[in-house]
C-alpha cells in the first residue's frame, strides 16, 4: 500500500518525503514539514535544481539533512541558508547571517557584527599590543569599496576582530568553486559574500569546543567550496587579541536574528 502511495507522488514529493524521514532523526528546533515546503518552492523555482531531483536525488536529500544538522531554516525571509546548484548537484549554501546564527546558537559568541568599509567612511584599524577598530559610515557618499571587517563579541565582554582588504577578498573569490558557477552568489549577493568571507576566516580562530562535530563537518564542506587561507605572513602570528572596546558605528552590537514562527505550511502536492 505504501509503495502505491509513493508511486502517486511527483518526483519532487518523493525526494522530499525521503529527506523528511532523515530530517526527523535529528535533534532540531525546525519543523520538518515547513522546511520541506520551503525546499519544494525553491526547487520548483530553479530548472537546474528540478533536474537534480531525478539526476542527483541524493544530493538534494543531503543538502536538506544539512539544514537539520545546522538548525538553519530555509525560510527566505531570514536568509540563513539557500539550496543552490553547484558542481552538478544540489548544495546547501550558508549565508553570513547563517554563520552568525550557528556561532551564537552554540554559545561560542554573543554576537558577530560585520560591515563593508568605503573610502569616505571614518575607519580606524590598528593591530598589535593595543588593537582597535572604529567605523563611522558616511551614508551621504560612501565612495569606493575598501574592504570588510567582522567583530566577534564574547559573553565575558571581550571581543576579537578582523579586517580584510578588497584585494584579499578577491583572492578568495578567485579560488572559490562557488564563484565559478553561473549561479554564483558572488555575482548577485556580493556584499553578503564579502561579509561571509571575513566571518569564515574569523571562525577559523574562534574556539570550537561548543560546536558539534556534525556542524563542524558541514562547515568544513562549505569551506572547501570557498577556501579561505591565511596569508603567509599571518600563519605564525596571533591575529586576534581581546580588546576592551570596539566602536562600531557608535551603536550597540546587534542581536542575532531569531526565527519567527510561520503558520503551518503543508508540502505542496
């Protein structure tokens, strides 16, 4: 009887049904039915992802299981993660907002702030024994893009920060597998990818003791798609030091975005 019911489902529904069974085995706060609904809408909106349902169904299932592993909803309004076609299969792409949520949910940091810097902004960045970072954007006329920074705020009041220049970020883009895709977010969401690049490099230094092995495994896969290596001159240096104060746009650190409950959304049939 069950086989007959499966046979009446569309290929997308069959793959999502298999994915949902695996999804439900993970300890996650996400509603699997709702996530399958989001996945269904995303897949149907992409001709390439729709083709992968038949040609690479396991990749679709793996990507959706990663959603449960990371506890990152596919809710498009939150923009934590995306289903994307890459290297001839479906993949889960984590946004910089998603990386921040992973680190805050794990308790590794209280929050992370990231922003782009332009020539007309007031920006002061100093490393060494007394590191400091100050950024006041000039919203009237930003000027040309210079680079991007990220600041990790710890629960004990300390923080660590990193700034990467435009040239350093372009070097990452050049070796990124994701950037080579015609669907690359480097083309359509460049400012997000700039922030993600800096946060991922900052992540490499932050303590991992509070992050589960499954989450680290997925993040390492994401890293292989967008490799961020340390500059040769930085490999033997302590890049990040606790500082007493980091002035970022003279505002309090933003809190991590929390998922807002949606009404029950059934799988589209």
